[in-house]
């Protein structure tokens, strides 16, 4: 069994903000595989089902971003999940261009408070991540204001495609070698941009 978690903040005021890229990507994945994320458990909204023949629990922590680790630790403990091999986390990354994806097998938090919390609660940096680029903050902006802001009209279509691809990447990690998935999805920009290149 696998846990696929999308990070974000609960509440209408945070819906579709840059920091909620993980929630948005998980929603796309759930829609694709007809999994309802509507059960309250582990301080999260969860949904269970099958993706590519693998039993999965989809998790959207409701603890607010900075305490994401509390929820994932509870879920991993309950299902006796090994986070180093059976956990996939999808989240926003300000160091990547909008729509760019980056798959990683391990690493530091890189200044992301949600990942910092997960590492602290799980006691390991070794877990699969799908990072969704949301673009660098403009100079002079406060980082919190930027990540809690909404995508521009021009970015929305690009990000919708990125959320789909992030969900597809997470699904691929369930059955394929991580290196192969990284080679396929760690591209610059969107698939459309790749086709034009």
C-alpha cells in the first residue's frame, strides 16, 4: 500500500493559491482514478482506492502547511507504511518555473515548511517527492504573501496542465522505476513548451 499526499492549506481563502499546488494535483489524480477524498482521518481528508493496480491512500493534511508532518506521521504509523519506499508527497516549489516538475527520491526541505515538518515527524529525508513549480517570488515581495497568492490568468492554464502531469507522475512512481519517472517528468516547463522546442 502507498500513501500519496498533496500539501496545502485548508479553507476557502487558500483554495487555488500557489501553496496549494499539492492539493490541486492530488484532486486531479483523484478525479482521474475516481477516488473520493472525503473521509476525515489523521487530521486530514483522505480517500482510498486503487491506482495502476496498487492500493493507495490519498491524503490532504488539514493541519495547515507548517504542521503537515503530524498528519502524515499518523497515517504512516496506522498503516505501517515505510515512508522511504511507500510515501509520495506532492507540493509547490518556488525555485522552479511555473508548471515545471521535478521528481526527487530524497533531499532537504529547501526552505519549504511543509516538507520541514514531514522530515521532523518521520525522522527521514528519504521519501519520494513530486515538486510543482510555481515560479520565483518577485523581488521585494514577502515569500508568505507570494505563495499564499493566486496564479495570474496567464499562468492558470499552464498550471492546470502541471497539476495533471504531477498526478500522472505520482501514479507512475507506484509501478515504475523512480529514475525512469524522473527522466520523463523532470523537464523544463510544460509539455507544450517541450513540443515547440
